C-alpha cells in the first residue's frame, strides 16, 4: 500500500503542478494494486503505469534487477530511463513539490538541485530534463558500465555491492554527477544546478527541531522538499 505520508506529499504535488495547468502525473509501479488505497479525488489526477510495459533500449537492465529483487537499484535506474524516453520531471515518492515548477520547466532543458545534506552533490530525488538530454544519456551509459563486474571501475569494486553507498555510486547520484560533469550545456542546452534550499531542503535534518520552531521555516524560493 502507498503510505499515508506519501499520499499527502503526492496530494501537495498535484495541487502545486495542477492538471488543469497542463501537468500530467504518472506513477510507475511493479504492482497494479499499489495505489488502491488512494482517495478517489487524488486517484483521478494520476495515471498508473507498470514498469514492465515501458519499451526502451535500457529495459533489459530493469528486468535484470527486478529478477534479482534489487528494487532499490531499480528505482535509481528507472528514473533515468523514463527521463531519457519522455522527459519531464522525475519526483521520488518522498519528495513534495510545494510550488509550481512551470517557470523552471519553461526556462531550462535540464535542472536539479544540490543535495540538502552535503550541499556538494546533485540530488537525484527530483530531476527534470527534455527527452534524450545528453546528461541523462551519459548517466545511463555509466549505469550500464557499472552494472557489469567486468566493466565496473576499480573504485566501485572496492565497495561492497550490497551497501547503499555502492548503489548510490553505481546507479544513483554517481552516474548523475558524471553525466553533469561531462555533458552539461552540451549542444547549447539550458542546464542549471540549483542550491539545496530550492529543490532539496531535507526534513530529516530538522528532526531534532519542532516544526513550530522558526528555524524550520522553508525559504520563499523553496519549490520542493525532500
């Protein structure tokens, strides 16, 4: 079942990027019953899609990881495949969009934010791009390379493959970082990496504070919260 908190964040996102303003919301799942517990009003605003119905040159990677029940890796890889095929915005289920991203979407071909934890790396919880963007294509090339023991670079071979660190470096923020370094602004695309406060301020950093504490107020230019 879709957790209650995730339903609330999805609801805020649909209110911020409204269907009547031209936005469409898709949820990709492995289980068609995953959203049975969504309220009817929210369910009418989203379209359910099964992961295994996507036709893509990269789909073999998804099937391989699904077969091994490595669903965390599937989530990391699949976001890049969907962006490469369709463009749009990838929003992690725990990411809450609190203001419309229409202006950003019109202004840029690719945008994401720096991670709200370190402030040094791009965050992969919200990524937006046009279809076939060079950064996303390069990230997928890096993921395919990292998925094979024979082509995996030495620095990954030193990290235990069952750890979240390995998954992040091999399939998540690692490929995205390399894609940005190699391909950002290629072919005069309009690309931007935004400060953490805009797309990726993190709730978990404020867990020690009361939500009534003034220090927990999000800046006015915060568009989404992780």
